[in-house]
């Protein structure tokens, strides 16, 4: 019985074995037939689509070069031109800026040359520490310094520039005051004397003198007060001149007669300290 069952099972297996193989072949064959069919249907649909008609007016004859031009985008030619235009604009702007800078540099150089080569007039005391003149009193030694001597301030105007100067006018004054604080902030030169465009070249100088006002010789107590720095003598002045470029300039100068007291290390004589700034300046 066991063998008979085994034989039956074998017969059934053999009989049903071709069925899956046949089904597989049928499926593959079906796919092969369906692909050409689909391709033909796709071609039929494409052939059924309406084709655009081209009239002679819509498709004029064009040269090959024109066809290439029509095929390019408008920006293809614009970008190179924009780049060139920008370079040209930048170059023009650079040249313009350089020209402006060159113009101002030339002006600056001209002004610098004028300032370097211009005339300069300086004023300085000829005698820096003169004796204080006073009216002698009975019994004063005959050789006392300043006895019967006029008080004066002598100065020189000297040209120190590289080009000549023409002196226009000047004024020099010599005054006595009780306190330095009482000196006016702005100098009053009163009447100026003409110099008639006197020419001074580099290194040349001329002298000017002013006597003490209102008393040219001090009384003995007044002279004693100056020596004790309880009163002060000061001189100031101005000189106006032209340079070779016909520009007007002026030199202001001022000095206080200083007498050292109490271990003051500064020497005796005329010094610029003690006067307002307006008394010593130059243009």
C-alpha cells in the first residue's frame, strides 16, 4: 500500500509539473506581444496629432549666420558690451580723478613754493640791556650807570627770506607802565611812518629807534622803581612789507625790559614774556 501511494503521488507530481512552466511562458509571450502593440499605439497617437502648418510668410529664408543669431539669447551679446562699458567708465573716472588731484597738487606746490621762497622780516633789539637813564640828584656819582641818559629802544628790521622784501611802513613805541596787567590787549601803533617800498634783500637790515614816552629821562625814584620791578618799561612795534608776489605781510614785535630779582636766572634785558599775544605775531 505504501508503494502504491508513493507511485500515485509521483504520477500526480509529474502530471502537474508542466502547468507552472506553461503559465510562465504564456506570460512572457504575452508581454512580448504587448510591447510592440503599445509601440504601435503610441506611433498612431503621434501621427494623429495635428502638425503645425508653416506658411511662406512665417518661415522666410534666412542665412546660416542669422539662424545662429536667432538661436542665441539676447543677453549673450549684452554681457561683453556691459563689461567693456564698465571698464571704459571706470577708466574715464580714474583719469578725471587723477586730473583733479593733479590740479590741486599743482596749486599746493605753487603755494608751497611761494611760502618757501617768500620774504620774511624779523625785528630784534640792537642793544638788549641798556642802562636805565635818570635825572641825577645832588650827590649822585658822576659815573653812575644811566646818569642823565635818554631812554631809548633801538631795533633792526632784517630780511631773512629767499626773495627781496619792499618795506611799506613801520612804527616803534617805548612806554612805561606801573603794572603789566594794565597793558592793552591790542597794540595801538598810533602814527606809522612810510618806508617808500625800501628794498631789502636777504641778509640786509635797517635800524629804527623810539624814545621813552612821555619822559625820555626818568626821575631818580622812577628809575629806582623800574630797577625794583615795581614799574616796567616795554617797547613794541610793527613793520609792513610786500613780497615778490606783491602780497602784503606784517611783523609785530614787543619786549618788556626785565630785571632779575631774588635769584631769577633770566638775564637782564628785553624779553618777549609779559605781553599779550597780539604784540608778537607775523603774517
